[in-house]
C-alpha cells in the first residue's frame, strides 16, 4: 500500500438493473472492515449508490475508482456515456431524463444528484456532452 | 456471566467437523479447528441456524431443566404462544395450559398477554410519531444481536421495549407476590421457549441488568410430558387468556399487524432479515414505519426448539387464532408492569473491523485481496472457513494459514513432487546405477 491510501476499483455493469448496487455494497463492506464510523459509512454508501445507479441507467455503465485515506474517502464514478448537458437542471429535485422503461422499474425519480449533495461533504461533476461524465464524491471521516 | 454468554453449544462427541454449520451461519461465526466446529463468541447471535442444519445433531441450545422449579415455593410457567400449534387442534388453549400446569407449576401465565401490552405501547409510540423510521421490533433477541454486530446504523431504530417474555415475567411475579404474600425471591418464573436466542437473552439481557426470569425450559424438552398430560387430563382449568392478537405474535407478521400502522414490513428467516436490513441501511426502502424481523422461518413457530414442522404449525395456528377471537380479552393490569422501556443503552460491537488501527486495517484489506486472488474460489469449506473470502480474512487476522487450503496444499505437493522428480533424475556418479551404461563407454 503506497502511502496511507487504499485503492479500490469496481466495475459498474451496463443496464444490469436487477444487480445494480454491487459496487457501493462492496465498498461499504470494506469501510466496515476498516472501522470507519457507521454514519460516515452510510453517507459514502448512499452517495456512491446514487452515482452508481446514474452510471448504470443513463451511461451504459462505468467504473468506480476509490481512494480511502484514514481521514476521508474520494469516490470517482467515471463513465463514457452521453454526458449531462445542463448540470444545474439535473441537480433539481424531480428532474430526470430516465426512459419510461427505467422509470417503470422504480428508478428515475430525479432525486439521485440532490441525494448525493445531501450526503457528500464535497461533490463535483465533470461532464462533456457526447464524451462522458466523472462524478467525484468526498466524505470526510 | 462473562462478557459473552451463548446458549448455542456443541456436543463434540457428535461433531464430525463437516462444512454444514460453517456455511449456514449468517455471521460466519463458526470455524472448524482440530476437526471440531468452534463458535466465535463475538460473532454468534444465537439464531440457531447451526442447530437446525447440523445433520449429526451435534448442536444444541442449553436450557434449564424442569427439576429446577422445585427450588421455589411458588412456581409460575410463562409459555410462549409458539407452544400451542405443537399439539393437535383438538386440544384447546386451556387444555394445553392445564397440561403445562400439571408439570408441577402453581400458575401459568401466557406470554401473549405481555405481547398485547407491547402492542398497546407500540401503537401509542407510532401514533405520536416520535421515532426514527422505520421502527424495528426488538421481540427477536437474535435480530437485536444481529444489529449490534452487523448493522450499526440501525441501532437507533430499535423499538426499545423489553420483549414480551420478560414483561410477562415481571407481571407474573408481581401478581403472585400480591396473591400469595410471599417474597419476590421465593417465586420462580420459568419461561417455556421455542428458541435459543431467548435463553441467551435471559442469561445476558439487553437493555437491563438482570432478567426477571429464573429459568428457561425448552418446548422440545417438555413436549412428551405435556402430550402425556394432555391425554390424561379430563377437565381443563380456567385461565385468564390473552387476545388473539397476542397469540398471533408467534407467526411472522403477527406483531406487525398489531403495531398500529399499515406501513409495515414483516420479514422472517435470518438470511432474509440480513438482506432487508442492508436495504434499510442504504435508505432503499421507503414509506415503512415499522419492521418486524424474526430470525426463524415463519416466525417463532419455526424456532429451533419446537417440535412440529412449521407448515403444520401454521395451519394449526389458524384455528387457535380463530377460536381466540371468540373469547373476550382479559384485562391486564398495566400498572403492575411498570416501565417497559430499556434502562440500559445498546452498544454497537463491530465484528467486521480487521484492526483497531485504521492504517493497519487498510493494509490488511490489500493483503486480503492478494491472498484471495491466489485461492481457488471454490468455497468448499475444507479449510474450516466458510468461504475463500473468509479464509483470506482469517489469514490476515492471523488465525489461519494459506496451507489450510487443501488446493494450495495440493499445488505445493505437486511442486515438491516435480522438484523431487528433477532431483531424482540427477544422480551423482557414485550412486548412478543405471545398468546399461558401462564404465568404459562413459570414459
């Protein structure tokens, strides 16, 4: 382990709605094994889960790259999807570009990004239309 | 009683060191060491899955024996409602309670009376709305223990009332003191239980220092005697009986139906409870006010210390509940019960932490991945750990070795065999006795 950082990588599968959440679930397990405070684990899990779902339903899947430090966690969810044309609009509660099929499964309520903001200490979206999106979530321990 | 008391124990003479219990345990608390199953105290939640699954009947719950009631001047039995469907439907509730009384008790009080009290108090709480949603029932001690070790974020959701069997004991003792004039310690209250988790709770209570119950008897131990009494009894005694709602607690969903909200979720079977709790922890379940979670399949009627198969029991419960609807409820003297809220708080006991030092734990995670990638991934259990991942974890925790894995051992043997073959081919001239080679030819 270089320095004091634990690096984790998870694949977010494409359109696998029934199994989505495995990456954040695995990360949660690791945080429990490290002994991170339960409320911080919850914040990181909920935030990552929302980003994971977004990558799955909007972007055809992606990768989760995580750096765990003793004092914080940096979660990057990276995809090569269509990107987010208007981030401010996307951040509005209730706004969603999810297809009907996806909404029928219970996703696409438009609360994902606001939920990330609620649970993360720092939250950044880097997106290029037509190329992809990188969501960075930081939770301090 | 020491830091951990667990009622689930192993009879070593029957244990074969097989893989059944280590794989079934929901908290991966069991390992096979020195050819016997060993339960890790910190991880055991006394759910009794290992008792259920052991094909050699090597796992059992320690309970008290009926003879112990004789240490008391006045003996009270408090049977769990799961006792009723153990017997055929031609026997009424009063028949069964009489048969229990004839075991040597002075009095019998149904635990379901206390269940009615908890339902009442729960409805008041839900009505006020002053609780963390969803509220999680504390009736199943195995589930409370599960939350303590695996679901720290749910500790504040637990309904902090004493379980019905404890409240019944308080009620029974206080009533008896009033009736007989005896001192409280001269009265023996014995709980007749369908499960191991409740035995553990009595010896090592959660939320209070000491239980009011003097001993726990298992339904299995008393079954034949009760059956015999049932066949001998001509006329049943009269008892104050609880409502049908109290008895219904023995079924999965029973407590939830009486909780005062329709937004409830009832889950039974420990593996299912774990799945649901993971969803709740992730805020993935919406709109639920109350969660009833029971470790045993179909609820307490499926407990490891019951006799009848759970589907027959479920069928019998239907009639028992239907008959109970015809009876006017007894008035319970709630004042006798006092405050049923937990006096002590519950701590989260994280079993998953690999090390007290976070940096060391982080290094162990990395080491674990490396080790895991070198294991065959068959989860065969031959090493004594339930899965390859568990073995990798045990290795970094320092309680197992890579060579415990028989596949890794076989690989090593093959490696060694190859080395041996190589060595064997290289004989020093002095020892080389190959017949066809003549000394002259070599020179």
